[in-house]
């Protein structure tokens, strides 16, 4: 989610599914990189992760929903590629909207927490 406008405290959205799967900012960031690069490999590199790890995360997301999140294109002259599907775009959009709603809902409380932190917790001496 990012930094609150009132402090440097952060909220983080993660959604845990009953079967142990989950989605959070890392998978959403991976989708954003796939969208911008058209490649799982390049998206993984942008996040300092191996192609295998990125591919496993994409595979997990594709298995979590009734529609695919990412479509994979096999090799060929240009090599393979990946594209975030319409459903994946909607997932990403809704996730980012949920993050904004949470940030807005807890902004005052984060400000209060920040104002009441111990000096060493803020880095001040």
C-alpha cells in the first residue's frame, strides 16, 4: 500500500484464502511488471527473483481463480511472452482500490500511532 500521507507507517493488504493460498502486494507488483514488460522472465528480474519463482507465482495465481490472470504465449521466432488478461487487470485494479480504501480508513489511526511512537522507534535521538 505505501506510506501514509501523515506518517511513515505503512499498512499492507494481504488476502488469505481458506485453502492457504493468498494474494498480496508482491503478486500484484509481479502482475504490473508482466503488464509493462510482456514477460515473466523480465518481470522476475525487475523484482530480483528467478524466472522459476516468478513462473510459480503466476501459475499459483492462475490456479486461484476461475479465469486466468496471465496468458502465456509459447516460444517461436520472438520467444515466449506473457500478457495480463482482462480478468488479471480487473484483479489488479480491485486490489489497488482496496489498498486505497484501507489507507483512507486508517489514516487518522496511523497518525495517532505515529504521534505516540517512542523516539527510538522513529529514528530520532
